[in-house]
């Protein structure tokens, strides 16, 4: 690596690491993140929603939850995000040159998905992105010409990392789909090489714990994920499609997407800025994932980050195009600078809104206050925990109930309450609701011995997501007692309320929802 590019790359890695680390430490955990904390708290070979890798990553970087605050829970994301940026540089440098690699690293950094969602927040996407990029790098090494004498190492290594990707998130299977399609259409000689099949077997063997867990749990995770893309439940929904499309634009940075479109137009016009084999391989790895979820979104509600790994390859193509387009310019091309600037503006605005609420304040009614303010997903739980301990648990008449479990109607806010309120007060949360709502808490219930007749429980619900305990649980508890209303303030304004109830004397025990295991 030339000294010039090395210095720029290392500064990019260092500054992005520091910035993401600061964000990881000052922002409360989101609904998804705190739920995946339960994967580390209650580890298993797989889980209702996803494979187990994200829980293992949390365990690794927190020293098996010895360190419990937000920074350490997210430290794996911050570390992996830095490694990912370097890997993107290496791939870009390999398929064209070091300048392409550097531009790739900047475009990757400018992506909200890669910088924040996988590089700061701790989600299944976090380890998936690391193993996706490692697999891509190894597969690209496989198909280099002339062939490397170590091709069998690259091929089996790619299968190993693809398998770890599948242990992170099911959509990693698109890696193998793309590679096999490339082989079938453009490089059939690999069908005669045993290392291809060894690599496939390695991926499948690594994925087997998830298969065995599903066998023992009535294939429940596969069924749940399959239902999320079931196309036969409703007719065409253009509103879902537009949400997915616009979400892809925003998550991947609108400037990045515009550059991607320009690069694809250049390819269509037969501009020769990258070898055809790399274009074909990258497009086969990238487009099927993106197109699949755009198609599913015509019928079902999807989330834009599901398709985001596919944009990795498109950013590499875009970097190669920018390097070619601005070949007479030695500096970083101005579209890249604009893209990074957009990310920084979004980050600054987001942090200010989360911490102060200066840009938006939901002035709803008391029972719905804060419902429209999405920034409150990452704010208020620490304050809620402090006030619950100070204003509720300190009341003498309530001290006999201090260690009673807390119940919740859905996996969030169950996990938020679990992490921020229950654990610090030496109790735990149990899910009391249908399986499709409480998810992993059906298994957590069993770990804690299930519900028992005559038991008591705390119930907390907020104005952002109010659920009346009487309508939910009057058949289960003899008495439901409203205790207190906590104000959650940001700045000088109350932004939401928390309602505290005590559920007394369980008279009906819910059925074990996973008793068939």
C-alpha cells in the first residue's frame, strides 16, 4: 500500500472508530439491540427470531456480560465496523487499484446502514456484515486469473465465513446463491473442483446447530421468517413497496444510491472501468438480495436493512466507476465528499434530537404522548429506571413486592424493561402474551420456572405504546392496582409518561407455549 493511501485510510479508520465509539456510549439501546442482549443473557444454539451469532459477539466483547453498559454491548459493532471498512478497501484495491479501495472505504463509511446500523448498533447484521465481506474477499480471490495456487484455501475459507454469516442472519444464504449462479453461467470449470463442494459442506455444517434447534422447536424460527415474506396474505401494497424503496435510499445514503445508479448506467453503456468477471460476480452477489426484498415488499411489510448487505458490492462498483470517471483528479472525488458530509449532518441532527428533542416534540394527548417521536426509541429508559426505583420501590407498602417479576405483552418493551429496570433491581421479566408477540420470552419464561398461581407481578407501560393491563390480564390476576405515573422529561418538557401497575394474585396460569420441546 502506498504511503499516501495508507495514511488516509488509517485516519479514516481511527476517526470513524472514535466517533462510533462515542455514539455507542452516549445513546441508550434501541428496541432491537436490547432484545439481542437477551441472546447473550440466555444463550442457545438458535433463537425464535435469528441464529445465535449476535449473542455470542455480545458475550465475547462484554466478557460474558461482566461489562454491562451500552458501550461494551456495542463494542463488537464498533470493532467489526472498523474491520469492515478495511476489508472494503482490500476488496476495492484487489479488483481495480488502491484508489478504488480508498473510495470504497469512504462510500462504505458514508452509508448510514454500514456506519450506524452495523458499525455502531449491535444487531444480527453486525456479525453478518463482517462475514459477508470476508466471504466476498475470499470468493474474489478464488476467481482471480491466473488462478492462485492457493485457490482451495480461498474457496474453503469463503465457505467457512459464509457459514458464519448464516449463523448470523439467514439472508447470508444469498452469498452462496450469487456465487453458484456466477459459476453456472460464467465459470463452469469450478463444478469439477472438489473444493467447491467441500466449501458448501463447511457452510452447511456450521449452520447445523440452527437446523437442530429448529427441529427441536417445531421449525419455529424458519416458519416465523418465512411468514414475514409470505406473498399470499394480501394483494399488492404499493405503500409497502415505496417504504422499502425509500428506506433503501435513506439507509444506504441517498448520495451513495445516486452514485450507484450512475455507475450502473455507465455499465449499461458499456463503459470499461472494471473487468467483466468482477462486475458479473459482484452483481450476482448483490442484486438478488436487493431485488428479492423489493419484490416481497409489494405484498408484505419489509424493513430496508434486510437488503442492505447487497449494497456492499454496488458501492465497490461505484468506487471503481468514480476512480475511472475522475481519473485525472488525484484527490477524493467530490461526490464522495458530499456523501460523507450528508452522513455527518444526519448523525449530528440525530444525536441532538435524541438528547434534546429540539427538532421535534410530539404534543399528543397524555395517553399517547411521544408516540410519534421515533427518537424516543433511544431515550428515557435510564430515567425511567431511576424514577421507578426512587418513587415506587422505596414505598414501604410495596417493599414485599420488590423482587416480584415484571410482565410484558411483547418482546419490546419486555427487553427494555429487563435490561434497564428489572436486572438492576434483582428481578426479571416474563412475557405474557401470544408467542408471535413475546418471541424469545416464551423460552425465558421456562428458564424462570414459568408462571405460578398466587404470584404477583409488576407491569409497566408507556404513553408511546400504551396497553391497558385490565384488558390484557384481568383474566390472569385477581386484582390490578394502578400505583404511579412517572414523567419522562427531556430538556424542560415531559416527552412521555410511564404507568406503573401491580398485578396481584395470579388465578390463571397461561399454557406453556413451547411445551412440545
